[in-house]
C-alpha cells in the first residue's frame, strides 16, 4: 500500500476488497495505476495494492463511512454479506455517501431485482436501488445473475445438486467479467449514469446442463435431482439457519424454476470488448 500524495488523492473508493468481487475490481484499478480508497471493516485485511489506501468503513457505521468517503467522487459498493438487517446496512451506507458529497455510486445489484422477486434477496436489492435513486446520487446498477463461481457450491458431497429449480434456466456470470464491467464503469462513470446493466454469462442453463458441465470440469459425476419446495425446506432445516436464510437458500432454486434468472444479455461483451465467459471456463480457471 503506498502513501497517497497530493497529486494522487483517490477519487475512487472500492468496498469489499477483502472479498472476491471487490478484490478483483481493486486489482483491475491498481493495474491501471488508478489511486483508490479501499473501505473495509478491518483495514488491516485490505489488499496491499499500488496507489491504494485502506480506510475503515463498516456499512452500518454512518459516521465512519461519511468520513471515509469525504472527497471521493465515485464509489463501488458490493452488497453486504447476507444478514437479517442487510437492507438497513445498505441504506445507512447510501445515506453516508450522499452526506459525504459522493458524485456517483456503482452498486452491485441482482438480475431481476424487484419487490416481488422470487429470490428473496433480490427484493433487498430492489429496495436498495430505490433508496439510491431517492438519494439524488448519480448511479449505475450492475444487476448480476448468479455467480458462475458459486455453481460448484450447489453440489452436495454425494455429487448431487438438489433443489426445486424444475427445468428453469439461469445465465450464470463470472466474477472476472463483472469486475471488468465494473472497472469500465468506474473509469468513465458519466457515460453510465442512470443505467442498470443486466450482467449474465453467454448461455442460460438448466441445472441438468450445469451438472453435465460440472461433471466434465470437476472430473466426477454431478447430477441434478429436483426437489419439491417442501422437500427443500425439510432437507435444509437441520442446518439450524434462521427463516430468512432458509427462504434465501430455497428461493435460489425457485427463482430459477420461475424463469426470472433466464435470458442472456449483451452487456458484458458490449462494456468490456470481450465475450462473456462460459461456466465451463470459469470452473476450469478456478481449478475445478
Ligand atoms: N450473485 C450471486 O450469485 C451472489 C452470490 C453470493 C453473494 N452475492 C453477493 O455479492 C457480494 C459480493 O460477493 P463476493 O463473492 O465478493 O463476497 P465475499 O467474498 O464474501 O466478499 C464480501 C465483501 O463485502 C464486505 N462486506 C460485507 N458486509 C459488509 C459490511 N456490512 N460493511 C462493509 N463491508 C462488508 C466483506 O468485508 P469483510 O472482509 O469485512 O467481511 C467482503 O470484503 C456478497 O457480499 C453478496 O452480497 C451474490
């Protein structure tokens, strides 16, 4: 991490840099010699990148975020980790950004964000988007489909994906593609003000098709077995998770069944200049 001189005061702030998506975005900005502030709940855990300075910024701490964002023009905001009060944390962060005089907020939202979305967490994203619109901040929403990196995590120890997804499809998107889009938007925010981009992979897949791809890439047989909604809740109750978490897990699948995750957008190729990455390649690059 370098000291920030007066000539390189960061005008871009990045959240979530200790995580997968924010870390990818921060590395892309550093590779382009763009100074950046890395807001982190624990600044000591932020990556040490050329031109970066780490500052404390828990979404729930309005005063800390306002102070951290002072003098910043453009902010990349990943959605917070899943929790019962995630929407409140998001609203607190947005209010602090507006108070700090931020010019443009780039928010990582979700495909089909709507108040009545089948995927329960997509409702939080809709309400966060609404709060951002009402804040008066210029904004860009990156509405990501399910992460392709997350597909292998659906597979149980016995090689079976179980869930009530029917024969529905999802256009899983790779985080490197999302980060490429985010970097393009952060570097020219005015070109993307007021826009919401649906970010998808290049193909929309059933879980049967995803299982075939995973089998090839992981080197062992993966299959998909449909559950009813009742079976899905029953098979997950033993984890002792709160109801909102169970609803989120089960609605991951029912959202696919509903068709709300279906559809391929051209936003990744259009905004990055390269094709979107297929699921097989994402899984292969991750080392299977
Ligand atoms: N589209 C999808 O399929 C999908 C799947 C899973 C998750 N998501 C959402 O996408 C987000 C980014 O994904 P990811 O893979 O990068 O997740 P990740 O690796 O878990 O990283 C999340 C990052 O957000 C930071 N963060 C979380 N809550 C925060 C808070 N209240 N205040 C400040 N920072 C906070 C974490 O910081 P710390 O180091 O302090 O924890 C971490 O840097 C997730 O947080 C989740 O909301 C989407």
